[in-house]
C-alpha cells in the first residue's frame, strides 16, 4: 500500500506523463527537517522531489498569478491544502487564472506544523469535485480556547481601547510586505502601498503610514481572504493579522451570507450588486 507522499508523486507523474500540465508546483524538502520549499517539477522522472508532511506550510496558490511562471508554464498544477483550494476558487472568480489551465492536487494536513499530524491526498481530482468537498466536509481550522478568549476579549474592549491596541501592534510593523508576498489574494502588479506617483501611503516604517498600510491591507482582503493564515505566520514581528482578517470575514458572512472560496459560480459581495442587498449603511 502506498503512502500519501507516494500517492502525491504518482498523481504528479500522471499529469506530466499525460501532457496535461507543463509544471507541477509542490513542496520539496527544505534546508531543515521542519521546513519545506516550493519546487517546480517539469518531468515525470523528477516527481520524487515532492514531499507531503505537516511542514508543507506556504500557500502555493500565490504562484498561480506569477506572470513569469505563467509565461514559461501556461498549464500549471499545484499541490493545494484545503484553504489553498479556496484561493484557487477566488482567483478564478476574479479572472486571474483560467480554470482550463490549472489542475489542483488537493491535500489535507490535519494539524499543520505538528510532526505527528496525519497528511492525506484528497481523492477528488476536478475543481468541481474539490469545491463540493469544501462545502460538504471541510471545517476551517478552529481557534484554540486561548486564541478565542483573546479575540473575544479584544472585541469587547471599548473602541478607544481597541484603537490603542491596534495602534501599538501596527507601530511594530517593519513594512517588509511579507504578509502581502505570501498572500495568494495579493496579486496586483503595482501595490498602492508602494506607489509614489501619486503617493497614497507613507512608505516608511512610520506609525501613520503603518496604520494606513495595515488598514488598507485588511479591507482589501475583506470578502476575499480565505483564512490560510500565511500573512500572520510570516509576519516577523508577530502582529495578530488573523484577528483582523477573521473579524472582517465574519462581518461579510453576517451581512452578505458569503464566505470566500467555496463556489466559483457565486457572486463576490464587493464585486457585484443584488436588489436585496442590505443597504442600511447608506446615509
Ligand atoms: S489575508 Fe492572510 S489569511 Fe487571508 S488569504 Fe491573505 S495570507 Fe491568507
Ligand atoms: S509582514 Fe508584518 S511587519 Fe511585514 S509588512 Fe506585514 S504586518 Fe508589517
């Protein structure tokens, strides 16, 4: 009986041997046992480079919108954990990728980062089947009791104290933009945060510019964030970005009955209009 890792390699081999894709973007062994790194497999004989373990952390959907990669490899397959499949769905909705040119090898990692976590290859092979799997069987990772308590405590603070909390957090920001680079939904060629003609945001790591950048980032992701957690994981100064992302996702769910990345046919709330939209915020 084959291991999940062997199964993953076999799937990649089949796609390359059948000339269905030009490249399989997956995880390879990193420079430490607890690290993995993206690998780009272009020949069936090289499929053994792929690994599947609890340290497959990056959201590889971020590579799907890289123009240099797409120019070289028009037909791509990616190894995608369940949240990353949601990213593929949003990228298709936003017409950033052609669904006919992307294949997804879905995997599940029960407890990312835990060396004892089970890892499996999902049996579904088409995007329709994978979306159905997300709707039927996928449970986004729940917060631990400690995380939940911290978020609830934060949300119950009076507005002035909450503002002070976030100001203190954003003061730490280095403006390294790792949160943006790792995010599959941040694919703009030119980011407003770094434009200088006109200059919308102060680009230096300065409290005012930091506040503007972090608020802009969070709102730009509202209704689009697929809860992969990469932004928070890669932030070098440990800003709790997921508290903001989750809060906005909950607002979008409650106001628009919408969760990003489950159905490619569904209209995105901020890219569409419906006669029965809640308009009570319009003055
Ligand atoms: S904002 Fe963070 S959690 Fe949301 S999609 Fe981007 S990287 Fe993932
Ligand atoms: S990763 Fe953290 S420090 Fe870097 S720009 Fe984003 S919020 Fe700021």
